[in-house]
C-alpha cells in the first residue's frame, strides 16, 4: 500500500472514530390492530351478499354484480320490486355508465371508470382483497375521491432507476 492510500484509509478511520456510527436502532411503538373486524358496510362478491342489503343502484349497500341469480335473490328478499324486470334492472347500470363484474374483472377499481362507485367513480367491479381499495370499499370511510386521489398511484422512481 502506498503512502497516499494509507493516508486516505487512516483519515477515513479517524473520521468514523470521531463522528461515531449511526444512531442506535429504536423501533417505532407497537400499535395493535383492533381485535374485532369492523362491520361490513358494503357487500360484494369478495365478502358475499348480506341479506337485506338493497342494490347500490337503488340506493342501497349491495355492490354484488347484477347477475340474474343476484337479481332473483334481491326480488326474493324484497329489496327489488317484483314489477322491475331483470332487463330494466341492468338498464339502470347502463344509464349511469356503471361497469360491473359483468363487463370486466380484476382492475382493482383503478380502471378508467374508477374509483369504485361508493367512492364517486363508475366502477363496480369487485375490489381486490388485501388492497387499500378493498378495505375502503368494504369498511369505509366512503369519502368521494376526486382528482389526483382518484387516479392510480404512480410508482416513485428511485435515483438509481433514472438514466441520463
């Protein structure tokens, strides 16, 4: 090792010794999740239909897809009037421009029609379990998302990912 390299190593070691290493690790305080699951406010295919919930399109809390089976279930429960046909029921969704699981699936409510209808969008696809959108749709709060809040999040690029 030559004299210059030795001097650089010696100065670096002295700097570490004088300045010390980084601060000791101190974990953040533990915050326990609630022991009980909050009540389900909106039913959809990922949680199953809740008896008595009226379809969202008719002012209720059911966002289950408007399949013929779900329509028959609602008619049997009295949450859809028997005088309304299945075709009339589907037309309500088309009139408002609402897309459902009958139109597409797996978008996570981040499609061009998103966010989810309970958050002010036009997408009523079943939210993806385990996501923030699922939590918000199922348990609330149901605050309307607008502007940048409603747009899909853009990934943050690290300086290592940018190229000259």
